[in-house]
């Protein structure tokens, strides 16, 4: 009963953590377009969040292992996010928007690695941890849905701040177990070298994905005849599939974590092949559902493989920061390609780089 209560509290905190981030994240290209018409500058604004998150996740993920505690970093992250995301409300020019996106990246990076490690360590049956971690996808679903329902690019910032405060409240009753301290020097470098093919394939895959997510909301509205709430509908197909599959994965899908990761990387190629030929906004939904499935496989497979064989918060911090690095490179690449060619050119780039990612992933050993 005590274990169930802890898991439910972690599920709730994870849900509100990612709901708060996603409320703003999906509409950021549209928000950025309100302060600049340059597609290249829009890419830079989106990249600024991830650049800050890279450094934050690596530093605080490693620091969490050194201290042997997770809960302090989780709570500090919630407080920081409530402030940083709330400050978006006042960001009415490009400079202020850059600054608040950097602050939001730092604050979210403090808690993400610690939260994944906490959920994993709270379960003696590690497969069950997938059902807890799956609530990050459900949080994204709720956040995207809330943003579409609000249909107001100013109101969503206040909703986001409130969501983080609610998430913080669920951490109050969480126990604060102390893990063994990981004090060995050079651990971050060792983890990266040991898992270089996993991190490289993840980086390449997510560069392609991040490039597409930068232009897809704009593409839906300008090229596919969609409205603001249609963006939410399309992205809900992604997160709902990811949530369902992560829960099924705990008991029904008996594959090694490395195999799950490789499936997630390779199958992503078909998503962008499909998105390159759609002509109506609703046609994107089945392909976004597929990307949700691929995300579930690579996220659970990759993170669980790392936590089984490496210091947990350090390795999940590197995993998350690798995603953040891709979310710096991807938007800048998307802005450049869209400026020089067109939106479909970004899809072709994504297809090519994800094929390369899959080839690299084949070198990962079980």
C-alpha cells in the first residue's frame, strides 16, 4: 500500500511537471512568430530553451548522484519552473522572450533527470517504473489539450505556472530516500564513452524530429488550413499513443531495452515520410500517433538500459541533455532549410538524418 501511494504521488508530480512544460512548448513557434517574422530567429528562440536545458541537466543530474538525493532537485525545479514559465506572460519582445526561455530551460533541467531516477528507484520491479514514467506522456497530452482549449497565447503562461505549483504540492508527501553517493571522478565522461552509439543515434534522431516540430505548427496553420486548436488535436494523437504504449510495455512487450530503443529510432523514419505528403491538417494525426509509439519505445528502452548499467541520475541527465542538444541544432537547421527552400525540405532532411541514426543504433550492444 505504501509503495502504491508513493508511485501515485510520483505519477501525479510527473504528470504536472510535463503538463506545465508542454502547455507552452507546442505553441512556442506561434508565440515566437508574434515577436519576430524571421523563421531563423524563431528557430533561435526555440533553441535557447534547449541550450539552457543541456547544461542544467548534465550539471544537476550529476550533482543529484553526488548528493545521493533526488527530492531536493525535484522541488527546486518545480519552484523555478513556476516562476520562469509565469514570467513568459511579460515577454513582449524578442530579448525578453530569449531570457525567459533560458530561465525555463535551466529550471526544468534541474528536476527532469532526478524525477526519472526517483521513479526508477521507487520500484523494486523496474518494469513497473515504465507505468510511472508514462505519466510524462499523459502530462504532455493534458498540457497540449489545455493550451488548445484556452486558445489564448497569454493565458497559457499563467496556466503553466499554476500547473507547476500543483505539481510541487504532490512532492510534499514523497519520502526522501538517500541513495549511495556516486563520487567517482570523470563519471560523466565514462558514461558517454561507454554508451556513445546510443547517445549518438538518439542525437541524430532527435535533431530530425526537433527540426520538424519547429515548422509543423506553422505548417499546419499556413499550409494545411488548420486553426490553433487543430495543432493541439494533432499533437494529442502523439502523446496519447505514447502513454498507452508505455503502460503496455511494462507487462506485454517482452523485448530487451536495446531492441526497444532500436525500434523507436528506426520506425521514426516512416513518420516524416508521411508528413512530407499530407495535404490536410487532419492527415497528420496517424503519423503523429506513430511518432508517439516510436517515442515510447526509444524513451523507455534507452533510459532503462542506461539506468541498469550506469549511475542513474547522471545517465538519464545525459540522455535528456542529448535531447536538448538536438533541440538546439534541430530548430536552427529547420529555420535555415525553410528559409532557403520550403517546409517540405525540412521533412526530407529529417528522413535522411534518422536513417543515419538507425544505422548507428545497430552498433549498440545488449
